[in-house]
């Protein structure tokens, strides 16, 4: 039969449990991709796209101070809305051009 836990061990377990719960709560409160994404229909975004010869995720990320993954999502949304066309693609780079229509 196991020995009864000492008061010190019980207190330590309680502190660890509270610490874990607070970490889980903090983890839930985090927002993924909480970066300001420019509005897809904004005139500023369209003007920047018109100026670019080749529209790439890296170029958008540098221009708007975004993460490259966020820029990729932005470009995919623009492609789905038929604002830009996929011109060329390789295993690690996609090049887009503004839709002339």
C-alpha cells in the first residue's frame, strides 16, 4: 500500500496543476495570424500590385510587412477572386500577374 503523500508534495502538485492550467488558458487566447492583412479590395493593394512586374509571395511580404505564409494566403484569395492569374510555378515559387480583364 502506497504511503500517504506529504503536505509538501501535495502543495507542489497543486502549484504544477495551476501552472499547467494557466499555460493552457494562455495558449487558447493566442490568435493565429494576428497580422494586419490588407483588405482584398483596397485601392492601396491594387495600386501596389499594378506597380509590380512580377507578383510573388516574397515581394508582397516585403511590401506590406507580412509573413510569407500570410502573403501566400492573400495571393491565393486574390487568385480565387480572379484578380490575379498564376503565370508560372516551380516547386518553391509561384509568380502571379494582374488580371487584365
